C-alpha cells in the first residue's frame, strides 16, 4: 500500500514533482498530509477511487499554492467539507464525479476558486439548484459536467445564463419542465454565450430545437 513514509521519500527524491496520480490506491489522510507538507511544487493530483481518503485529508492539500488540477472523483463518501474558506490551492480543473458534494461545498468552491475553468460533477446527487446558483457570476468557468445530477433542474440551469465565460455544459434531462420552459432556459443560456449543451437522453431539450444543442455527447476534457 501507499505509506506516509513512502510518499515522504518520494517527495525528498523528487522535490520538484508537478504531477502525481494515486488513482485506486490505499492512500490515507496521513499520506495526503505528507503530500501537503513535502510536495510544494505539485500542480496536479489525482486521488480518484481512494476509499480510505476523507474530507479531512483532502483539506490538507488545499494549502498547496501551486495545485491547479485536482481529481477526487468516485470517492462516494466525500461531502466536499474539505472546501473551506482557508482553501488556498488555485484550482483551474476540478473533478468530484460520484461524490456527495453538497450545496455548501459548491458555494465555497465558487468563492475560493475564482480561476476555475472546468468542473466535473457527474452523478453528484447531494447538491441541487441552490449550489449551482453559486456559479451564476463566476468569471472563468467554461466547462461544466452535470450529467446524472438528479437534484439539478432547469431552474438551476437557468442560473448559469449569467455566467458569461461558460462555453459547454454536459447534462441529463432534469425532471419536471415543459418543452416551453426548456426552450426558454436554452435561449437564455445561448444568449449568454454558451456554445454547446450536450444532452444525454434529454428528449425535452432536443425537442426545443435550440440552436447549438447536440444529441451526440462530446468527450469531457480529462483532469490529469
């Protein structure tokens, strides 16, 4: 398994390390604290599918002033409580796919990461429209993955019309709206400059005929 001593030795051997992937390993919170203390040049970290990692451990790497890419996806127990007002890492690319990322965590992420360019929340079902509204006035977000987010509705998506930098949204068909409501929300998004909305199994959006909607899913830019 991945031990704190092993990570400490790695950090000492490669003090200028910029990218580290620990996908699917037995990494623990102690290991993340070692990374935080010893890998001060780290720019990209993947801790996807690391079952022993908790919000406390992820919070530790938030002190890294060089960390711009972070993938914590498929850690089903993470709530996003690691996102506090003390977060310093200047994230540009973030993935929390299949976690319990909350409305409160969404608000803190939007406030503490003003340089965020892409965010992947695929299959996150703990946040809803209130959390999405936090990105309404975000000035750098361009790519947003919301597929299979069961609590996100068209009312929440409409908040994104105010996000002038947004270029592409991946989403499933939220529950409830009429075709007329969906068309109105789509027009609002496109008038704000969104170039594409990729709808997975979204008959409502496809029926609107909104300019730029595509039935062919576009690959998500990977977080390394």
